[in-house]
């Protein structure tokens, strides 16, 4: 099948301008430990200029809230302090994305473990606030998914709603045919393709069994999605529910999704290259994923992983050329890939051997199914020539092993926050790879330079609109540019929605004002939160937050919403049959309310 006319237009029209030569600030990197996360950072998302939200699984953290253990916190990025949050269901191995109005949606999870409720169908809302009084809003009698999902992925789409995809309806080290959920759905629910809010079958997830937890799902400039799982990849059109094109398989038999995951990101989208998309995937493993039910102790914590990095330009010429294969300085699974404002990619965290999990493999290290932590980050320059893209010597080495359930994220001030690690069934302070609460802050060399600053960013920034920023930049500045970033929602090495989009800008003659044009379309950057950086000769300003678009709520279909709540979630009967110990409280939670009007939710 052919690519869409919109995509063809983007890729074949005249190039906007000559490609700028990449410029990076010189100097030293630094790494410091400061602050504690309160709960182990299994999931991490920056929600404002000064705060981030951390989700853990329900376990025996020392931090308490409302008379029970806490499994979520709000982290003050400035003071490095936390306050407990209070989700009411288990957030273990869920996902997260933002709506167009700036509300963060945490979805999916796991059943009750110690406290809280069953999170498999959960929808949790968090709207950032300045007074420290905001909390997670959750009530599954008012809002929930249409199916049970654990290890699912999510993406914000062009109308500002969220697409939720994949996972399983029961927990296991690997997805398998008897527990898989090969469907997608939307929040808020949509009446689309003949499915009135209910899940839509996605055959690609049947084809990519067994290792297809947290499938890669990345929006392309035409609104279609790059999708990858296990050893396969495709382009998908959610509006027509069609596979647009099957892409070349992942080279050298390497699997790139959980439980032997690679890191992945879309490389920066630049007006200079007409926003041509290119995807980068690094790490993974060639370990076979078809061992029946992945029996315990068949796999080993010493199993080699892959040092393979692959990238592909996602236009007809690039797809015909196929994957370009490179090698990292060392192999990794569970690696984080974090975009820097200057367009480079940091590859950090993870392990050099084993699989992603705990208490399953032979030769466990404590309870960890992986070993040989990757302690030194790798810097990847996508603009450099092949063979010259990786560097590591100048980056600091950590003393903290960031193994399973680790996270990392870019922050508005330009540092990289590194957190988490808990390859254990519960809190374990004494294992070789313990439950980790220490936070680290990695500062690129640009943090040591005099940095540009600006004012005048409005609360909302609409498409193709122009704003004027008052800027303070050195008079001898040579290259001034503007980028818009989505830092993403980090979990298990996957960064849902992470994105860097170059914006067209023009500096005034007196170099005091910068006119910036908003994104050309909602498919290049979906409506919702974004952080705007002004870069001068490779040195970024602070990234101030705005809402791209108008800040309006996403479309809401009351009929589809009612239909979701009037039915038991997909696979609920499977769950109760497999778990006869299911409590009456849990059964009541998902009982149908057919005939009762569902309330219109707040976002």
C-alpha cells in the first residue's frame, strides 16, 4: 500500500532551507546524587516546569499516605523533595500520556497487592497545580478503559485524545496467546470503525507474539503511526484501521520489545529537512521468545544482549533502503533513550546481560533476571557520519545500577533526571540490585555556559500562529533556533510521546525579539503540553511550558463513554475464571450498570 498523500507532500515538496550544521556546547558533563523519590520510580513523567510525577507498584515503601503505603509521589524538581499522591489502584506497569488540555492520564496496571484496587482497567487523571494540593483523580465507576491491560502503550493523537494499545489481561513475564490483549481503544472513548467505545482488534499484535509488551507506537508527520514489536515493524493508519505498509524486519534476529527490550525514539523533526521522520532503536536481544510459557529458570541472567542500533528514514526511499545498522560501545537491554534539546540522544541505564524482570531466570542476582549493569551513558549524535556517532569517554559513570524498573527524563532546566531500579518482588534494601530511591541529575556541558533566556511565551500556542518572545542572548551569537519538546512518559525503557520538533523563527535586527511560528499541523505535534527551548550556539534556555493548540478538551462522545461503563471490561470473565480468589469488591467494581446514564467526566 502507498503512503498517504499528506505524507507524500511532506516528503517531496521543496526543502524549507539548507540543513544547519549541528553545533554543541563544549565542556564537562557532571553527575550528582540529590534527593530521594519516596517511592521507587517505575514510571516517571514531568508534568510542569517544576514538578514530576512518579508511580511505583504497590509495595512496602516507607512513605505513607492516607494510612497505607504510598506508591506515587509528586517530585519538586527545584527543591528535590516529594509529597505522596494517592492513586486508588495498582499502577504497576501501566502507561501514561497527556490530553490536549494538559491533564496527564495514567492507564492500566495490575490487581490489588497490598493496598488499593484492581488497576487493570484504570484511568487516572492528574492535572498539575501550583499550590501542592492536586492529586490523582480515580474512580472506575465513573471512568475506566474498555478492557484489561498490563504492559500497554499509549500515544496522544492529533485530536488531543489518547490511543491505548496492547498488553495482556493477566500478569506474566512475557505476553502469551492465552493472556494477550491484541486490541486498541481510545480515551475518551470513540465511536469508530463500528466499535462504540469498545476495543478494536489489532492483528499485528497476534503476529508478533510472544515478546511484544509495550509495543513501540510513534506518531508520524502525516498522522499515521510507526509500530514495532518483537522483530517486526509497520506503518498504521488509525483513522481507517488499516496497515499502510509493512516495514523491513529488525535486522539480525534481534527482539526490541519487552521482556528483552531496546530503547527507541523518533529523531528530531526539523523544518530544514521538511520534517522527514527517522526512527532510532538501540539494544534488545536475540534470545528466542518462543520457549513455551517462558518456563522459570530456562533463561539466564547471563544471556548476552545486543549492541545493535538501527535507524530508518520513514519515506519511500528510506524504507526501500532499509535499516542502517550500527553498534553501540556495549550491549544493552532496558535502556532509556532521552532526547536532548540540542538534538542528540542519550542512551543510559539498563543491563548488558539477561532479561527484563525478576525471580524468573536462572543465575539470579538477588532476585534480578539481569546482570552487568550499564553504568556509563552513551551519547549519540544523529547528524554525525556513520562510525562517528557514538561517544562515551567524556560522560560520567554512575555508582548506581539502574536495572529493571528504572527511568530517566529530560527536565525543563536541561538536566536529565535518572531514577528508579527495583528488580525485586517487594522492597529489598540489601540485594546486590536493591530497591532504589536515590535520584541522580546528569548535566550536559551546556549547563556550564551562560544560557539564553526569554519571556513572553503564552499559556497556549496554536498551530501556524506567530508569537514574539523577548530574548536575552549574547550579541555575538551565531546560530539561534527554537525547539518544542515533549519529554514523554517513561516506563520500562519506553518513552511514550517523546518528541523534538524544530520551529521556524526569526530574530529581530536588534536581537532582542524572536518571532516564532507554531507547529504546522497537529500531526507533527499533537495538541497538549510542550516545552519551548531557545538555543544559541548549542546552548538551550530553560524550557518553558505551553499548551500547543487552544488548550481545549479532546472530543467527547457521550454514547461511547456510556457504552464502556455499561459493559464489563473485555477479558474480565477470563480474569475471574483464572483467579477464583477474586474478591466480591473486585467483582462489584466491574459489574455492568446497563440502563444507567453515565456521568459526563471532568478532565
